């Protein structure tokens, strides 16, 4: 079981799920009920603020990986006030 960027997926991971064809986030939550051997429509995402969503792991990223990307781009810090 692996996310879109190749990272191994584990139940209990905090994840975001993006649209199939773009960077639009569809859901955010905790991965559960995923079973080994399948990266498509495998498991569920327990919502933090919305209804449960079926997880296509190939459309997901681990939140730590997203945070690293944001830091690389300098988007991990709030801009200075004016």
C-alpha cells in the first residue's frame, strides 16, 4: 500500500486526498481499514470535519510529506504582516 508519492501507507496515518487529476484536496483525515496489496479504493478516511471518504491511496499524501513540500517552497511560515 503506497501513497501517490511512493511512501508506504499505514492505517492510522493522517492523510489528505487530492482529486484524481489535480492538486485539489477532496478530504482530510485518518486512514483506516486499508489492507495490503492494493493502492486503489482501499480503506477509508475517518474525517476530521466531514463525512467518511473511501481512500484511493494513489491519490493521497501523508501530511508529513505535504508539510515538507510546503517547507521546500517556503510556504510553511505565515507571511510577515504589513
